[in-house]
C-alpha cells in the first residue's frame, strides 16, 4: 500500500466566503431526515456569515421527478430556508461531467462490461470455496461494493459500456467536524466506481464532486450515510483538479426507535409545512439545539443561526425521533 496521505484542508482566509450547500435528490418529497440536514447546513453556514447554495442531484432520470424538485422548493420557502443564487439541476449539466471524463479524468477511466448479475454469481462462487472458519476472508468476499477490476485491462470501448473510475489504494485522512478524524482507503472500501452508466447517466459521486468544486463549496454538511464515500469524493476532486472541500461534517442519522433510518426507501413520511413554526421547533429540538421561541419562520431561523451549536452532535451516529407532543 502506498504511504498514507492527509487530505488538504486549507484554512479560510478573511477574504474568502464560506460556502455551503443543500443537495437533495428529488426522488421524493423532503422527510424529517432531509429537513434536519437542510436546517443544520443552513444554520451552520449562515452562522459563519457564508453562502448557502441549493442543488438538485437529479442525475438518476429513472427515479427523479421534476414535481418532487418543485415540491422541495415550495417546502424550503415555506420554512424560510431561502437559498443564495440560482438552483442548479445536475440533469442539465451532463456535458460538463462528460467533459471532465474526457479530459482530466480520462487516464483513470476504463470501460466495464460486467453486469450486477454476473458479479453476484462470481462472488457467490468464490464464497462457497472459502474456509468457513476464515471470517476475515469471508467478510472481504461479502463486501460487494468493491469491484474486482475484471475489465481494467480489457481495453473495451468507453462509449459502448459503463465507465469506471480507478480509486487510489491509499489511506486518505480528513477531519470531520462531527465524527472526528477519519481515515479511509477508497480502493478498499468502494473500489473502482461506476461514474457513467451504459445509458449515459452520470453517477452521484462524480456529479457531486465536480459541482462542489466548480461551485467553490468549502463546507459540506450531510448525513452520516454518505461518510463512506468521502475519501472517494476527495480522490475525484483531486483528479479532476477542482478546489478541495476544506471542512466536512457528517450528521447523525435520524432513526426510529427501532433503529430504522428515516429514508425514502423506508417510506418516511413527507414533512407537513402547514404549520412551519411548529415543524421548525420540533426539528431543532431533534438536532439538540438550544430552545427556539415559536415565532415566524424567518425569526426562528434568525434565532437558530445566532445560537447554532454543533457540539451536542459531536460523536453521535444516531438521533432517535421523539414522540410528537
């Protein structure tokens, strides 16, 4: 393995403006988990006097729907979560991502003809040959996130197959403002990722990496479920030669008492903004923030920004949804 490296985290200067972002995927309406992420990222970056951008990560054209994008905008406005600048839609930026794949990232890409069904069959066959007492090897074989590089040297047509990006087999370190210091090896955790599918659809991590760099994002606050992809994003941004993220924050997951994460896949209920002030008070309590007075959404957010404190969240991985009063 190559010598460990530490991801660059340049300090902000007085002349620079902190830039944060909220980047929902419009495969459904906002739920409590995505709302708390929006609130935390907004209050945090505004407490630093920074800019809060809004980006729709709608590259998955089969699951994303413009009606969900429009509803997300309406919900944010109802809660006085007003973004700075124009909303960016990743579905309109495919040419930009392909340009990076054809230039800076080209030396690291290769075509892949392996199907998920084929890979699963190969993994199952290997698992059957493993000594059942060799737990470490069985665990490694069961990690089906890592691609075994079958097509790395096949020299297939990049325009006729899915495209993978080689991840470095190197330890990457970064300081997380909530989860502490983290070390990850992107080749060992995620492997060579698909960055463009056969139909031309761009993968999330590629689009997010390019856009964060091009938008000058300095502070990323998002859910803990994305933490395993952070070293991969650092690698992509470095290879693409776009500015690096200087501050990372991964919020605890919002879960039911049974431990199930609130998500669209788990049919989490959409937020109800008919009483936005009550919803804000509830969400800030969930984020373990100092008490917020019931008022207009604008005034409640101003108070929340003035007293924002991430310290109660430090080291936590799960926040349980309390019973509604």
